[in-house]
């Protein structure tokens, strides 16, 4: 199952990279709303830079980790 988990992790990582790239490059849009994290956890930074947030978001490096664990590998049936 480790092999399947790694494959799923790689697919999620790849898809997420594509989405973030498109949001940052094509749309310059913070759809994941990282701004809310910044606003809440770094209010002084947010107050100073909120008007330029789309540019900051578009030029930021976003690091994340994908970890998939498959706990059950079976089919569900309707016994009704």
C-alpha cells in the first residue's frame, strides 16, 4: 500500500502545484485565502501590505507537504 500512497501523494502534489501556479501567474488571485492567515496571525504586516497583497501572493513561494495514508482499501456495498 505504500506504493499507492506515494503515487496518490505525487498526483496531489502535482495537481496542487499546477493550481497554485495558475492562481499566482495567470489570475494573481489568492483563492486559497492565505491572506486570512496573514491577517489573523501577522496583523502588523497585513496592515502595512494589504493593498499590495495580490502582488505579494503572486510572487511568493508556497511550501507545503502532502502526506497520504490509506486506512481501508475496500469496496462499499449497499446492503439495503
